[in-house]
C-alpha cells in the first residue's frame, strides 16, 4: 500500500510537470494564458465532481467554514494556474516551474507573520538560499541577462504565492469536509474567476479549434487525475518521501521545455534551479518531519 501510494504521488507530480509543457505549447500557439488556465480548471472540476458523486459521505457541504476556506483555496489555485502560464508565455517552462516550486517559502513567510510557525536559523538559511537561487535563475543581477523578463519572473513568483494561498485554504477547509468537496468548490470558484478574466472570443474558439485535444489532455493531467492521485497517494506516503518526489514536477516540466520546446538555460541558471529544488525539498522534508 505504501509503495502504491508513493507511485500515486509520483504520477501526480509527473502529470503537473507535463501540464506545464502542454501549457507552453498552447501559449506558444497564441492562446491566452488565462483561457488555457480556465480549461485546465474546468475539466478538473468535472473530474472532482464525479469523485464527489461517487464518494459523497462526509462531504461537509453544509458547513459555512468549508465553503469559505474552499473559496479561498479556489482563488489561490486560479492565481496559481493563471500566473504559471503567464510566466511560461513570457519566459520559459523551466523558469516558471522552478519559481512556482518556491511556494513553501511563501508558506513559511506567511506562517512567521501569523505566528503559526516559529522561525529558526535553518528555516531562514533555507529561505536565503532559495532567494539566491531565484536571483541566479532569473539573472536579475545582470542587466539584460537571458530571456527571463520581469513579467516572467514576477508571474512565476506570484504563481508560487498563489499556490501558498491554496495550501492555506485547503488546510483550513480540511477539518470541515472531504477533499473532493473542497476541490469541487475550489475549481468552481476558479472557473468563475477565470472565465470572467479571460478572452471571451478565445474561450468560445477553443471548442472548434484543432488544438482542442491538447486542452483536454491539459485538463485531465493538470487538474483532473493529478489532484486525485496526489490526495489519495498522501494517505500512506511518508512526508519526507512526498517532499522528495514532488521534485518530479519541476524537473519534468524543465526537461519538456528543453527537449520539446527547444528552450535553453545557461550554467548559472541551472545552478540556481538546482539550488532552489534541493533547498525547498529539504525545507519541506524538515518541516513535515517536525
């Protein structure tokens, strides 16, 4: 059971990594990142809705707190999807995926502010190393460096911050209902926000475009099966193991960008990426072990 659960977590991370690459293809074709994000979330909504229908017990849908915190999680995941694809469209899949992986750092900073976590030397050192990695990855230390624009870097970091909001929303909603109920509300909120913000003409055009299979695959992998795999897998997966295998996502996305989309990174960017991945993984493992 433990081995199977770990496999589910790996599959979830792999699906998320591939979804970044698919999003890169679609935005490269000229599709609005917000529209791409909407379809990813909308198709995910259909999957978790079926999951809730099959397992309705303990949904907690009568709880106001469940609805409130699930809506907060929905705002977070909407921002995460949209900023992630904006970062990809303005920069590269590798940079966007790695910057989004900084989410645990934002969780710590918010936790320090709200006094939910006690700051320690190890945590501050890890945060400093991640910031150094961001500087090296984005090349902001050198004027005109690389292909990483301020919009790409900013959107990548905002996707990580938005993911931190999703984590907090999901965490506080969890005691009041089932994961599938939380995700149904969260994805419904996502769909409402993004369909309002997205390009209406493109949203309709997706239904008749030759690229529609890519949108379907993006939704299935990026929000449908992946979230279900991850939540089911976490039930019997050690926290430290889950932290390590989560690295599959940015690594997969980066490889997809390099191999399929012909993206490239210079030596210092690769070093910065490695610094972020290793440090965030160690920080997450340390936190969950504690």
